[in-house]
């Protein structure tokens, strides 16, 4: 499994104190079919728990994949910062 992160995602991850183990756990959940949203074309939205809290009040990530062995964390945001990704952002991704 090859896991990649965009530079902006890495900066956001560090600022949000999200561990790599939480990202790997999210990928294993996707492989088991536990997906928050399949946005099409290999793009998924997945919740990640905030350290010390649950997924409900946690973070949202957008992950691109070829559903084989490559996973790219593209974008992350806190639920309290942004409700969802709008259609223009989705089209850009």
C-alpha cells in the first residue's frame, strides 16, 4: 500500500495533530467498505476522529485512490470549519 499526502494536507495534518496511524486506520476502513461518501472517480470522503474525541466532532478528509495500492490524502478540514466540499471544489479535485 502506497500512501501519499499533498504538501498542503501535511501542513494541515501537523496543525491538527493527526497521527499517521489514524490515517492508516481510515484507509483500512475504506478497504472494508466503510466509506462516508464515494464522490466518484476514485475520490472518497472519510471521517477521522479528533484526538481524544470521536469521529462525529472530528475531521473530514478527501482521499484519491486507484482502489488497488495507491492512496493520496488531498484535503482535510474540521467539521466546525467547513460543512462540506462545494461542487466547484469537487470539480477541481
